[in-house]
């Protein structure tokens, strides 16, 4: 029990320090054990917070301020078999969301044009070099803005799950706060411990809350 508390405490301290000054630099300790400890520590910190916020949003829905019955995830759940819902929710969607919102956080200018969406033939070598130098400058000197942008973009991307209304827009900071917090943790793992660990956390997070949702649905 003492070791578990130590892991959670150390993870919290490291995460807090990282948020104060996000730096595009991996952790020194990349051992398998340390990665597993960090994954466990992050989940232990993140899941209770998300559960409390989720309960708050549920209370707002019950108060009639928003209608989560129109939530696109709920609609999808009713339309497809459970195994497909789990496959997409736990395996496929997390992978593509990590690619879209966090893969680029560990940016390397070397060969950037080879994996960019722009054909190299449209740009001169000099233009490519200037562009890579500019991105390198941003990632070195303005990385905190890149990091926080990735979390905010990830959060507000999920606002599309709701049927937009004036109330949904007004409450959007609360409605997407679970994704914002999760995005901060995922970005932390991506930068410090690699893409795979962030993906695993995303998959486990989704699996946990899908399981809770299934239990809740069965109960009512």
C-alpha cells in the first residue's frame, strides 16, 4: 500500500511540475517498470477526477439544463452491437485520436516534409528548410502553447458529440473539462514516455468508463 501511495504521489508531483513548464523532452528513466508505474499513477489520479466531473454533468442533465439523450455516443451505443462499440471505443478511436492530437508533440524537424500532408514538390528546398526551422523554434521556445493547444483542441473536438445549443455552448467549458483533463495527462505521457504509453492510457480510460456505463445501463 505504501508503494502504491508513493507511485501516485511521485506521479502527481512530476505531472504538476510538467504542467508548470511543459518541455519537449522525454523522461530520463524509460525502464518498463517506471513506465508501468507512471501509467498506473496517472490512471489513479485521472479516473476519480473524471468520475466526479461526470457525475456533475449528469446532475446538470437531470436538472434539465442540457439533454444528453442527444449525445452522439449514446446514439451510437443504441445503433451498433456492444462488441463493435467496445472495439471502436477502446481500440480504434483512441489510436487515431492519439495520432491526431498528440503524435506531433514529440516533433523532430528531420524529414518533416516526408510525413507532412504537403507534397514536397510544391515547396523548394529553401522553403522546406525555413519551415522546419520555424517549427523547431516553436517547439523549443513556445512548446507550452503547443502542448496546451493539443489538450484544448482534443477537448473541444468532443463538443461535437452534443447537439449544439446556446446552453451547450455556455456550459462547454464544463462539458469538455473531462476531455481537457484527460488530454493533459495523455500529453504528459506522450511527451515523457512515448506514444504507446499514452495510447494504452487512452484505451484503459475508455474501457473503464464504457464498463461503468454498461453496468449503469444494466442496473436501470
